């Protein structure tokens, strides 16, 4: 474990909090608290089309009701455009940036690498000018990224084979999750990234990108199990699955909601209430 531990809870305001977010909060505040660390709260509103102010207000209200709080200043990605532009300029100066005119359907037609789309480098040599309406990509080296995950032990990934050159700004002008999360974790000196297993495949590319931006020592990572709706389908904000707002409306208490999420994830073996102030005892 890094020392000191600085982690973050980073919801996207594209829907209401559900039990999957509660489970992540349990891990973030629980593991960090057990090590005497701090948690940053970051609103990942980089997607301007889907982010909504009413969702942000609801997220912050639900977190406060649950008891998951941070004394650190709130960070919004929508307010950090200049930071991301500066990072992109550094990569551009190193000859790593190019414009891309490919649509998702065109990339999909080129095939997948495992379970995800892989960009085949169609525009890497075209010399297209960067302009509105085109995506922006960063060239990735064919290196193997080796890291130790605190839940999965040693992992090896080759991002160039998994996803190809990384999309950092889409055709609508939105910064991508991979880009801004990597920059924010670097700029905010996050030492421990705690998130769900669905993002494990992102780790190698974020480590490589951070190194290109000057981060010599990446953060440590812990990817935890998810609460699943079906054996193959995780909970979804867009589907309104098991929302915290719904539980509040039914009269549940915050410790009941936290305890229920912990039970579904196997962190406790029988139903009981768990207060936010006590989640560190689970670890």
C-alpha cells in the first residue's frame, strides 16, 4: 500500500447513484480510512452531452445522506479544460497526437481485440488537421505494462493490442474518460485508485499515458468485484437500477443501504446495518 494513501471517489453526473456506487464508496472510504488516508471527491462531468447539473446535486445530496464526505475541495472536470489542453499540447510537441475521422461504426467493422473495440490506426499517417468534428488520438507504444493490482495480484497488459491508439477527445469535442482521469490522478497526486473490475482493462493504458505525461511512478490500483444485475450484466444508472433515491423513498436508512450493498458484494456474510463511519472495519 502507498503511504500516505490518497484516493478519490469520482462519479459521473449522468444519472443517480445506485448500489454499485455505494459499493465503490465502501471500498474507497473503507480501504483509505483503514490506512489513515484521505479521499478526494471528483465530479467526472467531461461528457457535456450527458452530464446534468440536477444529477450532480442529487449525487452530492445522496453521498451526504449516506455519510460519505470529504473535507477536500470538490473538483469538477468541466472546470479543468485548460489543464487538459496543456497536457495535450505536451503530447503534441512530442509528436504523439493526430486527428482521426473514423466513426465508431467504422472502427467496429475493423474488428475487436477480445471484448473491446481496437482502433487499427487508420488515420495515424493521414496528417489530418485537428479541427472540430474530428477525434484526437495519442499514439501508444507496443509495450507491455506490468503492474500489481491489490485484488488481482500481478497483471500484464498491452494497450496497443487491446485498444490501439488512445482516443483522448471525441468528435463532439468531449475529453475522454481515459485521458482526463489519468491527468487528474497525476495532477492531484492520487496514490491509490480504487474502482470496479469493469475498469481493470483500462489500467495499462492509463499507466502508459501517465508516463508519457511525466508521471514516473504510477498510483497503486485496487479493482473490486461488482454488484451484478445478471451474471453478465452490471447495474446501470441509465436503467435506474437499485437507486439510492429509491431506497430513501422507501424509508431505508443510510446504514441499511450500505449494509445491503456490502452483503450483495460478499463483504459481510449476514444482513446488518453498516454506518459510513464504520466501513473501514470491513477491511
